[in-house]
C-alpha cells in the first residue's frame, strides 16, 4: 500500500498544474441617442471613417415600400445625417468592402458608394424574399441570409449563388452571419452554427430564441444579440452563453448589434425604440 501511494504521489507530481479561471463579461451603458431614428434594425461601425451606419426600416419590418434609409452617426451618439442614403425598402444587415457599403434589403443587396453617399447598384438575389444579415470576407465575397426562404446566398462580382439551404444543409431560419477564417458562423433557430467547406452545419452553442446579430470579441468569444431584448456573451470553445443584457422589461429590442473591437463598445439598435444605445464591454477573468 505504501509503495502504491508513493507511486501515485510521484505520478501526480509529474502532472501539470491546472488553473481554472472563471470569466465574467458585463455591459455598462455609455449613452443613448435621440429617437429621431425610424425602426433602426442594424448598426455597423466604419472604423476607417469613425462613423456608425444605421439601417432604418421606417415602417413594417418586411415591406417593399421604399421608406427605408441609412443614417450616419458619430461614435458618441450624435446623428450627423439622418437621411444619408434614401430609396431602400426594409434595410437590415450591412458590411463594408473597399469604398462600398453593402446592405441587405428584402430581395436585393444594395451597394452604396461611401464617399459619394449614393447607391451604385442594387444586386437582385433570385428567389430571395427576406434578406436579413450579411457579412463580407477579405476577398469581397458577400454572404447574406434569407430568413424566410431559409437560405444563405453568396454574392461574388455581382453574381449570386445559394450556399446553404434547408433541403441540403438543414437551415431553419438563418439570421446573423459572420465570416471567420475558420468557417462561416451562422445564427439559426436560437443557436450558433459553423458551416464547413462541405456545407455541413455544426452546432456550437445554444443561446435562446430570436438570435439576431453576432460580433467577434477575441479568440473563441463573441457577442450575440437576440431580438426580443437579450444580449449574450458566447464562448464557442466552452459552449457557454451568458446573458449580459436584458431590456425586455423596458420593451426595447436588441436587434443587429455593431461592435468597436478597439474600444470594446457594443452598439445596440432598439428597433421600435427608435434609438441606439452604446455599452462598454468589460471582460474579466
């Protein structure tokens, strides 16, 4: 018995010391804009120009009524140009490549010249119905979700193609999408998935209903917003989702968020609340 105990102790001593540290993420409100916005669905930070672009639906969330527009806002919440670009329908997710801002707008991806503040072209996506979020990779490939038709499309040099759908890939109702070097991340039916090169979807973590926007923080850590008024800090490595904001009691939505990775500020559009709130993200271990 003594010999076995000694061997066991020596074996334990040879093992590396494991340190487990709990991580905590919190949001601290910095400001809330005025309420001149009109059903803001998405916020996108143009880090190069230090400008926030706000997609305003201004009416029914899924209407082809021509009332939608894009606003420009400073990072401290001041609206510098409410109607910077008009002539959209129900604009939602946005992304930038080069000097172009791309906007998901019902059945089209609208391409805007940032310098001129004008629409260059509207790329029709065949068979699309409710385009929702989009993301762009470094080569300029646009990935855009269609929540109604349960598809994810690509747009390459003005030509679109179906990348994922319900019949071949099991897509249920995609919303948020984010290109990452290790695979496209997709918010679908309350969970985060990664799309492999073979089109296979792998569930990484369950969050909750209404998954809407996703932004990368660091490593395997992300912020995920859920439309009904909840924001989560998600760790894909550990498969955990911790709620860090809940505005349901105030009847404020938390739609497609924007994120300043340098300053660690989360921008939350409140949809029917008609404003945007900014929160300082604090992560401690």
